[in-house]
């Protein structure tokens, strides 16, 4: 079984790497082929210069993603079959602390390795790519402050969860995975409650949406859709980036509506209402609830699989643990958890197109909801402005888009909305 798992892992890893690089190559080539001409559907609304900026921005991001993909695969190989994790297991095993804290040290070391591998890309993305295209508004100081706060939040929330999971794995018997699943679901609920009031304010300022035309229209829309919320807020998104957005956050009656200041500055009242109606559609059509239900089912299945694998020697040796280390690994549940977390994404990568397809269906449904409640024409106008402002490509490669994109390609989205608009609407042309 050992060599069988090694072979399956290597084949899946190679397939993932090849697919990612092939898709990035397709995207770059497709965008380059369509760089010289704005697609007909947008010809009277987007200038050639903006279209070409979007093409160059897309290409720059894909080039960076290609390098990051290769680095990620190399780090994963080094940690698993290369013996990196085995080295960390031996080192933490000799620390002279209890077994639970040995596992905590193991996860801390893995987090450090992953940070060292990913931080240069995050830095380059912000200060080179985003900077070159005029989106970045961060200083190095703010970037470092974000990093420190992010790490503190991860420790404050993640450490208790990890300790609880490791304790349950040791003491809850054969059904520990059910208990860990319960803890995981409760943890997600807690984060949902804490995010708007405790976590997000650590990073941004939130101020009530000022009274005026925009606020009145949005309140009318919420009332029309029977939606109760604990407030409308403006977030200083412009502190970090020129990209605009709007989102819902929180749970039940404590839900908040958050607009980036960049979005408010750019959209008129009709357009803002249409964008919010789209977000509202996700709630009204139960997309959020369906997503949470799917993630609950998936995490239960993965934990059951982990429980089964964790008791099998070939699971450890097949992913690079030397046989002499297996008895120690079997006695430390954190080792199975770490190995599983490293290897799982290689196998779930094949599910990405299914998840993306599911998400795109929801986007079409939310667009149709927005067309019914706020009008298709202002939503199209808002989308065109956002595509232009965010330098989102209007000509993605169809295969790349089908595999990854959570949102439908611009042309398809606008075409469907145009079909929903009244025939005499002036801006639908
Ligand atoms: Zn959406």
C-alpha cells in the first residue's frame, strides 16, 4: 500500500501542476489574442486603453500565479516525500513538552514554512503588480501591521480550536471525528458572529452610511425585500486598494451591509441599489445557507476519511514518513492532521470546476433577482464600471473561466441581464 499511495499522490500532484500551468498559459494566450479590440458588446462603453490595461493586468497576475504554483508544489514535495514533515515531527518530539504541545509546535513550524513560502508572493503582488496598475494604496508599514494583526488573530482563534481538536482526537474514542466536526461547525459560527464586530474593525474603519439619497434608496430596497439589518456601513477600503466592493456580514438580525468607500465614490444611486440587490439576492435565494450546508457535509466526509487514514501505517509511509517514525506518529494525532491537511488539496483540486460552476449558477440567479427588484439596466451599468475600474478582463479563456471563475464571464453576464431588461430601456443597447 505504501508505494501505491506514493504513486497516486505523485500522479495527482503532477496532474494538478500540469493543469494549473496549462490553464494559466491558455488564459495569457487568449487575453493576448483579444487585446487589440474591445468586444462588440462593450465597444461603446469601454475605451481601448482600459481594455488593454485589463489584458496586461490579467497577464501579470497569471505570470505570478504560475511561479507561485511551481513553488507551492516544490514546498509540498519537500514537506511530504522529501522528509520535511518527518524532520519537524522528530524535532518537536524532542522538545521536552507534553504530546499536545509537541503537536502545537508542529503546526506552528508548518505555519512558519508556509508563511516563508507565500510572503514573497504577497509582497510582490501588492507592491509590484497592484502598484504598477495603480491599485495599491498600502505602505510597507501598513502591510507589516496587517501581517502582524493577521497572525495575532490566527493564534487567538486558531490555537484554542487546535487544542480542542487535538484533545478530542486523543480522548473522545473512535467517534472523535464527529466531535471535532461539531467543534469545527461551532467555531465557524463563532467567527461569523465575531467577524463584523471584533475582527474586521481591527483592520478597517467602519462608519454609518451618511444620510442622503443613497441611504434612503438602500433602506427602501431593504424594506421592499423584507430584509432586517443591524446597519449600513462604509468601510475605508481605499486605505489599501482602489478595488471596490460591497458585502453582507454577520448572522441573523445582526447582519450588516458594508460598502467600500471606493464603490460609493464611483456608482450613482441606481447602480448602488442594483449592486446591493444582487447581494441581497444571494441571501433571499438561500445561497449562503446552501454554501454553509455543503461545507458542513464536506468537512464531515473529510474528517471521517482522516479518522480512517490516521490508523493506517501506509498513510504515513506513503506520504514520506520513515517506518521508524510511524509508532510515534500514530501516538500523536497532530501528525495525521498535518499530513492530511497537506495532501488533501492535491486531490480536491479536481473538484474546483464543479464548485465554480455551482457558484456561477448562483451569480446568474442573484443577477436575475437584482433585475426584478432594482432593474437590469443599472446593474449592467454598475458591472461595466466595476469591470473597468478593477481591470477585469472582458475576454477570459473559456476553459480557464469554466475551471476557476466563481463569477460568469463579463460578456455572458451582461448578455443575460440585457435579455431581462425592458425592451425600451435606453442603456440596454
Ligand atoms: Zn454575487
